């Protein structure tokens, strides 16, 4: 896509106020997560900073270190505002890394299946179909339980649960491109199969993949939160949003709502905002919805 | 025709739908599963001399594009083979020569929309080592100039061009591979008439300058007359007439050729003289027996329904596949 097309794309995107607002929210959250060490009073992963006397304090409580815990503290005495930003950091990191890996693996598989057809297509796409026929969370749960805790393991589980969506989308887009004359022209030159796949089919199949990627990053984040909530995600020393929610869950009924609710709100805002941006991009790239 | 440069020998192309798993199981169990195969090209033999332009004409669906794709090495033939100076064009379903290049019908589809045209032109030559990476820029500019475009267009994308300009880019892409043979599949059919003339003239000039051999596929008899020394007329997958363009147009030896020529609307003579060929082109799924043209032929006799006429020499240099070739009257 060149600069001119990008500008036209942005002009159309900016016509929708909700989408612009959603994009601003996503960017703000990303910026806050990236700058978390600079704008938070506490490093929630450094156990030396935590004081149990500050545990389970309500929002606004001024702790032993002399600053206010604007969103309260959790059961270990972590400042929730800091923990949420650090948690967002991990969630975004997991979502983006898993999304990018799933995009490259799934996208390549789908395009290769579309290009070669025949048995290769049958093999790849039936495995993908099989996997799409049961819920991603189930596969992620089984894998997370088998592989154990840790970032690498978690990303592997997320990728395994999500690549199939990319493969399906890439296959659909590349099958349509495959039949166009420019692919035939490339084959008639002749150019090698890998060149046709990566230089011609891939760039032309990218728009729908980008749409799926935005939505799948949001899904990866919520999947990671779910796994962490169920205790299969990251180690408790580095709580992600899901684990913060899980940790606070047992105190919900005792009136200490803030431990679960604030991380939950942060998670919802992030996922809703990413989905709104993704929906707008999808509508813009879908020529059938064009006015 | 001993000096065959490009030899098409008994080429057939059959498209058989692939049976699904269910159908295959049914067939294995003895069910009556019918795979309706289309015989697009049947045992076509042609030779093209070095430097010659051969026109291939016929109605839509007669198999001329399929034959062109087989010659260009895009589709493997089901039977027979295509050789360029004794070298096979394809081996194991893959094209093995770069000496035959193709210009496609629709310039809006045949250029990769996400590739700058400079790269579109240099991609093949770079991949085959015909040009060094350092010289690719000036190489692309030179080719744009050769086909009559501004060399500064190299950084543009296809959507920034009109149909005629795009077709020039497609021609530059094909010629940049330094081919001996250019297969043109209806290269002007999707262009405006005024642009058509420009592109035809471009072909004429490039042919002369580059000593190209051409297979020019078209349903437009006028374009073929302009560009080609010889013409082959195709009907339902077979060549029905072959000869020098001028002679074939003046005195066709096959009733189908005659009907084709008469179906071209004329400006002279006043009034609408348009006379379509009687009947529809038969389905290639279920072609008529013997001579495929007999259901529409004004000269058909009983023999035409029983015995398929061979493509025989009617006059020196003229071939026709008709039992009554000698009785075909000149086109009106």
C-alpha cells in the first residue's frame, strides 16, 4: 500500500468518530503499558517493594511508602494501578507476539494450501477445519496444562489455538487471488513457486489477514486472561490481568471489590477498543460494504 | 512445413472435473458417477515459422485460448507436445523455457496490483539472470520507453494507468524476458477501439524490431488481417482451416470460415448486413459427431454426420477440414 492509498484509508477511517476514539484508547493503553515503569509508583514484580501491611486497602489509601494507592491494593500489598499497567504490558506483549506468530504460521499455511491445491490443500485445510470445529479455549487449556507455566509456553498455547483462523482466512483470500491472471502471468514467465507465494499471493492476501489479526490479538489477550484466571497462565510473581482478577475474586463477596473489578474494567476497555478498530478496518476493506 | 520453428504436435487438452471423495467412493461401489470432461482442444498440429505471425481465430469457447495457454507453457497438454526448435516447452507439468512469453487479454487482471511496474518488468529477468540487479532500474526504464511509456512511470502502481497503458506494461514485461515467441491471448479485446489500433501498431513495430514469432489469438478478424501472415480458424477444439490470411479471407475453403467472415458487420453496402451464423456453438461437453460444424453448416451432407473430415491440403499452402471444401463459395 502506498502513501496515497494510506491517506485515503485514514480519511475514511476518521469519518467514524467511534473508531477514532477506539483507536485513541488503544494507543493510549499501549503507551501507558510501554511507559509503565515511568508513570507508576511501584514495581509490582519486585517483592521487596511490597508490604503486607498495605494489603487489601481500598482505593485512595495512603500506604507505608507515603503515596496514595489510587485504585487500592491487592492481597499481597501491590498497588493495583501499577499492577494493572504492568499486567496490560504482559497481556499486550502476549497478544501481539502470539498474534504475529499465528499470523505468519497460519497465513503461510493457508496461502501454500491455496497455491498448491490438491493433496497439500486437503491435508492442511482438513487439519485446520478439524481444529476450528472445537473451541480454541479447550485446546489452549490442554496445551497450557501440558506445557506448564511460562511466557514461551503460554505463547505456544495461544499460537496453537489461533493459527487456524489465520490459515482459513489466508486460504480464502489466496484461493481468490490464485485464479487471477497476474498469478498465471508469473507462472508463465516462469517464476518459482516460492516467489509466486511470497511476492505475489502474500501481499495481495494481506488485507483480510490484517483484519483477522486485529481481532485475534484481542482474542489472544482475552484467552491469556482466561488461562491466567484459571491458574494456567503466567507465574503468580508476574501477575497478568487475568491473574489479578482471579486473585481478587475470593474477596469480591467481602466488599473488597476493587482487586477484581479494576483489572477487569481495564481488560474490557482494551478488548472492546481493539475490536471496534478491527471492525472499522474490516468494513473499509470489504468492497461489498462500500457506499 | 519442414522448417518448423515452433511445432505444435497433436496437442489435446481435456478438462476433467475432479471427483469428490463421496463420488469416488460411489464409483468404487459401482455407482454411476459421471465425470463430464470437456475436450477443449483435440489433436491440433501446427507449425509456425521463425519470424512468422500466425493468427488463431474462432468464436468464444472454441478452445483457442486453451491452445494458447498450452503453447505458452501455462497448461500442460493432455496429449501431444509443443516444441520450440526441438526443445520441449514443458517437462513434468512445469514450463522449462523462457523463450516463449505471453500477453494476456485483461491488463487490469494480469498485472500484480501491489507491485510497482518497474519491478513487474524486472522481476522475471532478475529471477532468470537476464539482467544484473544494479542495472535493473535502467533496464525497466528502457523497456517502458520501448513500449511508448514515460520511463519515469517505473515507480507507479498499475491502478494509476489506463487499460491501454497497462497493456503496454504487460507487453514490456513479456518482452523484457527476451522471448523468441510471443503468445498474445486476445491482447486488444478488452480495450477501446481507438486504443486497440495503437496497441496493434505497437505489436507491428515491435515484431519488426525484435524479429518476434507470434501466435496471435483473437476473435477479431480485422486485427488478425492487419498483423498476421497466416491464419488458423478453430472450431470446437479443432483447426478447420489454415492458410495465408489474405487468401483465406478472400476465398475461404471452409463453410465455417465463410460464415465467420460474413458475420463481421460491414460499413459499406448500406443497411444492416449483419448475418449471424445459424444456431448456437454446440457444448464442448457433448460435441456433434463427425464434423462438429454439420448442425450449423449450409453445405452439410450425409457424409458430414458419419465421417470426420481431415485437415487436408486443398490448394498449395491452403488447408481445410471439409468434405466439400472445393464447393465453398467466396465470402459475400
